[in-house]
């Protein structure tokens, strides 16, 4: 069966939108606390900033912003996976694994 190449752009935008939606829903409450002494605050800030930059990078002709944002989101998701995996395998670990995989896709493909 042949792939449906016409849906590639749509799927890229759906992944970008899903990442932005996830980081907003998951981290907006942490960001509202303004706890500058907490590592979770800075991690939430990084997720939100680089998630938005990944989305904005889709509108630009050059791929540099998409690659950099995808790489930073990948590292943040891996950090979150390592942090959460000490509690065992949870649903959050699976969610962050999907975010890490999608972010690595954008870092490698630059689309």
C-alpha cells in the first residue's frame, strides 16, 4: 500500500499543534506559580517557550528554529522521563516518550 503523501503537511501541523496543546495544558499551572527556586518552574518555562517556537518555526522558510526547538523539547522530555521513571512506569512516562519522539522527528526532519 502506498503512503498518502498529501497528508504529510497536515500531519506535521497536527503534531506541532498537539505539542503546543500538551505543553500548555500540562505546564501552565506550574508557570503561574512563579516559583523561581523550583526546577519544575524552569522546565515548564522551557517546554512552553520551545513548544511555541516549534509552532512558529513551521511558518518560517528556514528550518533552524524548528530544529533547535525540537532538540530542546527532546532534551526536556528525556529529562522528564528520567525524573518520572524513578517512580516506576507511569502513563506520564509514555506521554513524554511520545513528546520526545515527535520532538526528535522535528529536530531531524526540520519540517
